[in-house]
C-alpha cells in the first residue's frame, strides 16, 4: 500500500505549514530516505535526514510444502507449510485414498510444521491424499487462510517382511511383538527375534520341509508357558514343566532334583521305533540332561553327563561316547545303527551296558509316567524327529542357528 501523506511535527505538534499534502506520488512499501530542510529566507539553516521503512500488508496465503507419513511413526501425519501458521482444529481437513483415517487435534501451531495423529497407522504402499476445504482454521500471521487444495501424502512407511505361518503362530503364542522394543536377549530387539525365528523356519523349509520333525522347542522366553510351545505346531506336544524350574532369558534350567517336563509324546504312536532322532541344545556345564519315557519297552531316553559321556538309549539299545557335552547334541537310531553327533559332527560311539540310565530314571520318578517321554533338563530340549527323514542334522543346525543368534551358545 502506498503512502500519500507525510505529517511533520514540531515539538510533538503537527505543523500544518510544512504538511506534505501535495506529494507527487505515494510511497510504496519498503525503505525510503526522508530529508527535512530548514530555511531562513533563501538560506539553508539546517537539515535532517532519516531512513524509514514502510511496512507492506501481507496478502499471500500459506501453502503446503510437504506432507509425509514417516516409517518411524506410521500413525503420525506431518505437514510442512511455506510459513509459520496457526491452527485450532481439523475443520476442513480430510484424507482420502486407499484408507481414510481421521485426523486428531494437531500439534505445532505457531510453527511451520504441524503434526496430526491418524486414527489408524498407514502401511507400506497405501496411497492417500490430504484434502483441504475452503473453510479451515489454518492461517498465517496476517490472517491469510490456507486455500482449498489437495496434496498427495508421501508414504514412507517401509514394507514389513513376510513371515511363515509357523513363525507368526509361534511368536504370537510366545507373546513377542514384532517391534523395535529391546527384547530380553542382549542387543536384540523383538523384531530381531522374529527375523531369527523366520531364519530357522526357512532353513528347515528349504532343507527338510518339516516332514520328519515332530517337535522343536526353542525355549524362548522367561516363563513356563512361553517355553512350552512347539515351533512346528503350537497345538501339539506342548511341554508341561514340573518341579523347581528356573525360566529366564537363557531358556530354562533344572534344579537337578525334581524337575521334569511332560510332552505326551509316545514313540510307538508316532513312528517306527527303529527310526528316530533326538536333538538337545544346552549351554550348561554341569548336572545331567535326561530325556525319556517310563515304559521300558518303548523307552526313548537321553542322558548327557557333561563331565564324562553322552548316552542315548532306545529300549535295550545304548550308545555312549566320551565328550564334553556343551553344544548341540543329537542322536539317532536308523535301521538298528546308533549314531551320535555334536554340533552336526558325528562322534565315535561305543556300546554301553551301564545301569546308570535306569537308576536315573528311577531316581527321578519317570516310571510314574508310563509310555510318555519325560525330560529332566539342564538346558534346552530340541526335537523329536523321524530318523528315516534324515531330519536330525537339519534340526541340529537349526538349533545352532537359534542358540547362536540369541547369544546363548557359542560353537
């Protein structure tokens, strides 16, 4: 707006005699130099010069510079404007497209960045648009309102990795959310544990397809319930814990006196007894690991004496080898041949006729649970598998991946 009149004052009072009412042109907004000269007749007595700035009137409405939903906060909608704006509510603002979440009362009024909370978070690939009606409460300092417009929202939400149904069922049963929260395992987020479980599942899918696997207990979590689930099928062969177990980030630990677990797994009901595999993973260096059933004829029993030997027995058949048992241990009986392995490497085995298995069994009361395997564990039960499917080395490697991934075992 131009200025077409300058009023001069002498000692604070308007002096009409030197009032500039006859300015040839108005002064536009911006900087100007004003000089006042005093004369005595034709003689210049004094002059004063001052710089003045004529403020312009803002008639430019704010515009939207960007509108995004970021991966770090998929339920937050961030709008950046061309200048500082104020906003009082979400009148006149809607979202349309693949989804239509509503907007909450915004934050950031008085800045150039306004953040809204969406009623539902966006997911990767959803296409949405912000629609601004002519009636809205977004204004700049000069009270210019945001004009009616549409703005495509940039959706920066990353794609979520696809997971196998086994991973999803198991992780949901254990109660581990797929998020960036720190897990109970050092330097691992919950999402890291999901990815590790998926790695194990996909390894078995690729190499075995689960055809020979009956149970795979990863012992993830810090409660008896979390440690009870079978990765292959959470509804089958769940483990029930008895006695004074300790459940923590390491899985579970027996007390060496009255601890055992019941799986309701009867070998004769599941596969031919001459073809079987058993895999156990443990990081312990003391006590014993015993896996077995109380029925003598159908006995499936594993004992790991960590200081001396590794023993597996089915019925009357027994194998034994001197080995430090820390690691992933496995054994199978295939066509009457007994084979023992540690971390996937076959061990030299010898027949063993010692009565220690029966004495352990009697001492821990396994005979009270005829026909169903019982585990006395200081470590982690791994898997029952059908030896004819050659699942034992696959399960052994899967458990190595799992234990190393959690940082519970170094091989």
